């Protein structure tokens, strides 16, 4: 076992003593004690063997890790952390050997575990680094390909968004801003990817940090897919509603014509109620047809009116037509209403999923209740197939009515949820403004201090204040979700701005007191501040800067360089003079 366990007799002592006791008990014809002592000796020996095996395994692991470290160091890998961990593991293993001799396996167990932990750390920072390096290299290519695919997906979403002009704005407001969010996520992913690429080099050797960057980039790209999928899915739902609406209007027209033909052909047998229903059905169908002629029809309202028109016309015929025909029509109406209701409910649930952190508890509960109403309507619809004629008709009518009510409720709930999100979007806008102010104030104060601060009495205190403000600013990580966190970060940003401006005022105050006439220290500080502000305006990068997968820039197409980059001044997709939207007009759209 090596020099660590020099006294093998001490290590084997407890087991040998138990064997001797068993032999003496056997000689004294005490079979029960002999058996019990022999079993105890067997267990002690087994524990000792297991401990020695573990000891040998750790020792061999240290030797192998040391050999790997020497080889990897020759290849250029930094093995300082690995070698240090191996030295620690070797020392603790020696202590474990001594503990085994003096106190047996229980005394050595803790030290063996400590040695194993240090060995694991050494392997992680030894051969594990080379493995992680290779894995990161492979993932860099995978993430890069995913980034390019995300850029294509954003372009596809952009084209899909252009088609939204066919529909009323109220029917697609749930996807407003998804494109911009996707571009921002792609830009963040690109930044993580570039950071990982720089860290995963033999010069940097920040392989664990590179893995974290790649994980973050993968997460952001998944978010891009989620956002763009919401756009294409919503437009697909609208197109389906449009196509369904036309079919329902045609069916309602046929039902009204058939109803009037039957009523007029059987006028003596038909009362006034069917005529009144047919007249109302005609009015509703006229409203639906008028809506269809609008430049951007609200297909959802149109479908609702056409469905009600069709139902009224069918109700007028219910007393004259056969039970089977009337029942089939009711079933069709319920299923069509279910399709639209499920589509609307799914829309809201997806919207809530994308913005879950921005919704108020009341909105979250209302959306959950909406799901319950949908389940109830579906239960009534299933029950209808099990009932007899009269009850089936009532159940189908109730199911269709529940689905229509669900459509109406979903519109109200969506508006409330949408307002929740817009309110937090305003908070984010305010936060972005405050962060810009904080950054500008910090840069100005740091510039003043760098040029003049050491000449100011008490400059150390000013430096500490600036450093504290800078640390607070650098700890802010975007994006930020939740009203509480947004409000808290807004307060922090304002405090940073105030602190930086206070420091700047103190520096300027001292400069003005120390400067004489023109060309003095005060003028020098003023010129430096102006230069700092002008130079900060020429900086690139940052959260909204160029060079990312989706980053636009002030330089138009030539200033981008990222995957999915925008164009001039924010890169609007089809925007007008105010830009910023897919298919937007002069006031912008909200891509």
C-alpha cells in the first residue's frame, strides 16, 4: 500500500483480535460467542478490505492524474490548479493511511472522502479541461449553425408578419413586438457565442466559462424559436378563421334561403316566430358580409355573427325539418364554435406563457378559469352524443352557446392581460432610459476623476463612491422580468445616476475653485467632459449595438455584420417614417 500504511499490523489489529477471541471461545466450547465473534471479525475484515481498495483506487487516480497533467502541460494547458489539487489529495491520502492504522476504517473514511473530492477537482482541471475544450469546440459550431438558422427563422417571421395587413389589428395584437424580442434574443445569443469562442482558446483557457456562455446562447436561440413560432402560429390561426368564416357565411346564406322557401311554401303551417328568426338571421348575415368587405376584416367578429345567423336560420327550420337534419346542423355549429373557442383560448394561453412574469395574479387566475370554462363546454359537447333527441338538441345548443361565451370572455381577458404586459413594457422603457442616464453619468464622472480626481482632497472617498456605483451598474443583468424586479432596478439606476452626478459636481466644484482665468483647470475639465460625451456617442456594441446576429446600427446594412441584422436607424421591417414594424404605416407597427 506504500509508505502511507507502514504499520500493517496496526491496520489488521482489530480483525486479528476478533479472530483470536473467536478461537478462544471455540476452545472454551462457547459456540455461540465463537460464531458471533467470527462474524464480527468477518465484517471488520470486509470493511478493511473495502477501505484499502478505495485507498488504492484514489492513489492510482492521483498517479494517473499527475501523468495526465504533465502531458497536458506539455501541450500548453495550464495545470496549476490541477497540480495544487493533486498535492492536496496526496497529503490527505497520507493522513488517511495514518488514520487507518490508528483508528481503523471509520477514522479513515472522512479523509478518504476529502482526498477523493480533491482528486475529482484535479481531474476536472486536468484531463477534464481538455475534454471540455473539445466539447466546447464542437458546440461552437453547433451554436453557430443554430444562430444562422435563427436568422433565417427571423426573416421568415418577418415575411409572415408582412401578411398581417390583411387582418384587423385587434386580431393580431398578441404577436406585436415578438419580432423585436426575437432579434434582441438573437443578438444576446451571438454575444454569448462570441464570448465562448474567445474563452475557449489556449490563450484564455476559460473553458468552464465558455460552456456557460454556450448554454446561455442555446437558451436565447430557443427563445427566438418560441417567439417566431408564435407569429407564424397566430397568422395561421387567423387564416384558418378567415377560411372558416367564408364557409360559415355560405352555409348561413343557404340556411336562410332554404328557410324562407320552406316557410313561404308552407305558410299556413308556419307561425310568426320562424319568420322573425329568419329576419334576424338575415340582418346578422348582412353585418357579417359588410364586415367581410372592409379592407381589413375582423374575421372573429364576422364568424360570430355568421354563426348566430346560421343558428337562427336553422332554428326557424327546426320545427319543419327532420330530427336528423336539424341535429346534424347543431352538431356542426357546436364543433365550429369549439374550433374557434379553442383557438382563442390557445392564443391567450400562449400569450400568457410568453409573458407569464408580466401578468397580474388576477389575469393569471382569469386565464386558468378560462381553461375551466373550455373544459365544461367540451364536457357538455361530449355528453350531447350520449343523450336522446330532445335532450341532445338542448345539449348541443348549450355547448355552442358556451363556446360563444368563451369567445367573448377570452377577448375581455386577453385585453386585460395585454394591458398588464403593456404596463410592464412601459416600465422596461423607463428602465432603459434610466440605465442610459446612469451609464452617461458614470462615464462623465469616471472621466473627470481619471483626469483630475487625484488632485482633489478626499479623492479616495470619491473613488470609492464611483467604484461602488460602477459595481451596482455592472451587476444589472438584462432582460429583467416581473414588476417588483423592474421597479427595484429602476430605483437602483436612478440612485446610480444621482451618485455619479454628485461626484461630478464635487469634481467640477473643486476645479472651478482651483482654476483662474481662461485656459485654467476648470476649462480643461469642461473640455474633457465634452470630449468624453462625444467619444461615448461613437462607441459600438452594447445591448443594442451592432455586430450581433440581429443588431442593426446607425450605419445601415454596411454597419450590421450580425445574423439577422436590421437596416438604418433601428432596422424596421417595412416601417414608414417612424419605422419599427413589420408592415407598419407612418406611425410604426410593433415588430
